[in-house]
């Protein structure tokens, strides 16, 4: 059964994931990884999207994004399309690079955002590519942990504020690292993130999302 249209309501936080066609590897070397990060930065800047975190894996990528406008579908189409064209040219390939529709889950900030942040950034450890998340250079973990200069498009401060009102960023980074590496895994939250659920949150949150999606956009005022 075909899935319905995506909810385009702005300001909602979204878990976006896209996989290589037929699960093929879409990042073959350092040049590929760097090019995709550059494409991601260009798209979130052009489309006014806040990027909370990201993680690139050999055959897929994850990102937590918060669009300011009703443009998430257009933005990810451009991201995947620009990278796919570049990738095919570089590697002498033709055809699809990404598999079907990208995954887009709307996430309740209060109930799931911390679990999602951990899930995204611990992907390389779960896949046994590295022992510790800081050993994987193709995610936002090292920037969040203060181990390298973050890319300009990454909303480090927004993510760190999830860990309290403490003004010292080093304290917040320490809390971030502890959450990512030490606390017990919330398997229920992980199962929901891995599921095909389009909205992660309470029943009340889901009702609010659907109601907001059904409302017409606010009219734009025009000055005389």
C-alpha cells in the first residue's frame, strides 16, 4: 500500500534516514564522506533547516533535522539528488544511488530526542565499525564532545542545551558523553526509532501533529 503524503509542518524535529539502493555502499572512501557532509551543509543552509546531529555509515545516513519552513521533502530530494549525481560521475556509475523514499519520523522533543541523539551517534559502535563513538570521524559526535571544531551548519548549542541549564559548555559536553556511552540503553525507544512509525511520541503529541498538519498556513501579511 502506498504511503500518504509527508507531514510538512515546519519546526517539527525529524529523524531522517536514507539507504543506498539495494543496501549498496554509498560512501566508499574519505572523499565520498567529505562530499556528503558538504552537501548536507549546503542544503540545511539553503533550506533553513537546523541540523541537530548526523551520522554517515557505509550504506546509509542518519540526521536529526528541524526545518523552519514546509520544505523537508524538497530539501532531502535535493540532498540525495545532488550527492547521487556527483557519486555516479565520480565512480563511473549510472542509475539510482539511494533506495526509494527516505525515512522521515517526527519526534517528540520531550520524549524521544535524547534517545534519538544517542541512537544516531552510536550507530558505528553498534555496527562494530569502531569501539567508541569518538573513533568514527563521519558523525557529529566528535564535534559535540568538543574533540574537533564543528561544521558551521551543526547546531551544537541546541543539542547541548538538552542536557541542562548549565552555562559551562564543558560540563554539558561531559553530560552528553555520559549519555551516549554509559547510560543503559532504552530498548523500547530504540525499537520505536527503528520502526516504520511516522510519529514518535505520546498519543497527545500525535494528535497535535495531525491537527497542525490539517490547518491551512498562516496568510502572509503585505505592508501597504
